[in-house]
């Protein structure tokens, strides 16, 4: 019987054990690799959305003097708001227009761009810059046909909204508007390996970094930088 049992162990059981051990080793090695691949893919989408929020918040501040306090305000501003952009009238390559503009400003040093614009309507050739009011949605993200304002306020791969705060802080005695938008890893990476998420968060917290994606900052001005930059 023993020789038979030995053969069974040698030809059946032992190879199966070896296969299981090899599979366990491969799985242990591949698990963190796959985690990092999934994390990178999710972060890519999240970063793009936070960049878009930053772009709209910058435009909102230029138009209103402060940042939008809610995500709904961002959506409303994009859909119905207006911003003023510099528009060049005439061309610096037009020597006659350049000469006319210099002569006009010498005669009327306090002339405004609006007054100069009225003169161009009368046929005068001038070169100047004037503020032109345009719809936000006709200006921002025009090179992105698939852009959806309702998507950028959501944390990707979840049904939860981006976390956002706005404050006005005194910096050297001057009131400075600040905003911060966040996507915690607990939400952004939801459904992925829980222990690896815990490890990632612990590493971030141990080094004083936010455990997730964040743009801007309400603690202190940081030029609205993202923590991935």
C-alpha cells in the first residue's frame, strides 16, 4: 500500500500543493500591482475633475471677487454666468492703426476702451484691448466636446459629491478668499482592496499629507495647487 500512497502523493498531491503555493505567491505579488494600476486610473479621472473645478472657481472669483461656496453655485455659474475676457480690436501689424491710436491717446489721454470702440464703429482704424462679456459655457472647456458640468462635482466611481470648503482669511492684514476641494481615498477607491487602502492612508497621514486628492487649501494660500502636482 505504501508504494501506492507514495505515488499518489508524488504525482497528485505534491504537484497540487506546489501549484497552490505558486499561485499564492503570484497573487501576493500581483495584488499590490493591480491595486496601483486601478488607483492610478481612478486618480487620473479625479484629478481632471478637480482641475476643472479649479478652473471654474478661478473664473468665478474673477467675476465675483470671491469663490463659489457650494458645488451647486459652480454648476449655476457655468450654465448661466458670464465672464469678461480681453478682446483685441485691430492689429499691431497695421501701422496706420498703430499711428492713429498713438495720436488719439496723445490728444485724449483719458479716453476709455469703450470710447475707442465707438470710434472704430465710425470707421477709425485703432488698436486696443477691450473687455468683452461672454457666457461661461461658451468660453470654458470649448475644446472638450464631452464635457459635462454635472459630472465634475462628483467623486468618480461613486455616487458621492466632491467635498468643498471656502473661507476668507486674513493674510498680513488683507482678506484673502480661499477654497479647497477634496476626494478622500475611502470614497475614490471604494470597492478596492480594503487593507491596501488602509496602508495607503496610513502612509499619507504619517507624512502629513492628505489621504486622497485635494486642490487648493483653506488653511493657507497655496496658489490653488493640487496635491498631485
